[in-house]
């Protein structure tokens, strides 16, 4: 067995990793265990050329194994991800909700002020997801994103072999955002999209 342990300061946070390789004749196993704590997700994901659409402080635990048994290959593992003070860039769910409420108010004859968003992003307080990997299929059944005015939930599968996604998300409006400098979305409260 070959075991490699590493620790590093990484993007304002830190990382611990253990990589284990075991070769037992016809069966070889590579196991990767990794913990990220309070890492700035935006710069990390941008520098690894994965995406520029996510920001926040990420804490993640990864435990994944890859097994080669002659002609058969398998993989399995779990990734737990938590992000605080984050943002999804490229979509502004708050603006969408404000636009819907403005349309309702306009239909009722109320005067509506249209504001132009400077940057299209959805800020959130917390995000949590558990990803289960089994033979190139990633399953997630507990996506939760919490923002002051809404919650996002999601569940489904991503097949890495066939490059297909079967994933459903929902947005639930949970408060009217009054007192936070936002518009009153009383007509939308409790609505699930």
C-alpha cells in the first residue's frame, strides 16, 4: 500500500488529504479522502477552470474509491458540501420574484418602479448537498439553498458516463422581504415554483 498525506492552506482556508493506493494482484484500489475548510470557492473554481458561477466559503468532505478488477472498473463514494455567504452568478432569483410581484401590482393598477440590476446573481446564506457516487452516477437528494426570501431544493442524478442529467429543483418563496430594503412579495409567499 502507498499512502500520501498532505495538508495545505488553500484560498483563505485549509485542506487535509489522504490518498491510498492498494495493489493486490488483479485488484487495484485508489481511495481519496479530502477535507476542505472555509475555502473561498470562487477563486478555487475559477483557477481550476471548473466554473466562475459560484462564490462563497466552502467546507467539503470527500471519500471516493476507484477500483480496477481486471476488466471491470468501479467507483463509489460520498461528497458532503456546505457553502455559506455564497452566490450563484448568472441568475437573479430575487429580481425574478420582484418582477412577478410587479406584474401582479401593475395588473391591480398600482404604480410600479422598474429597477435595473447591476449584476445578475443570486446571493444566499447557506447551501448544503450530499453527493453519492456509484459506478459513474452521482445522486443528490438533499440540495438546500437558503436565502432571506426563498429556499431552493433539488434532487436527482447525473450520469457521468452518458453525460445526462435528470435533476429537479424547486424555489419556495418563504417571506415578503419587508424590512430588508426589498419589495413586499406578499402575493407570492408560500408559492412553490
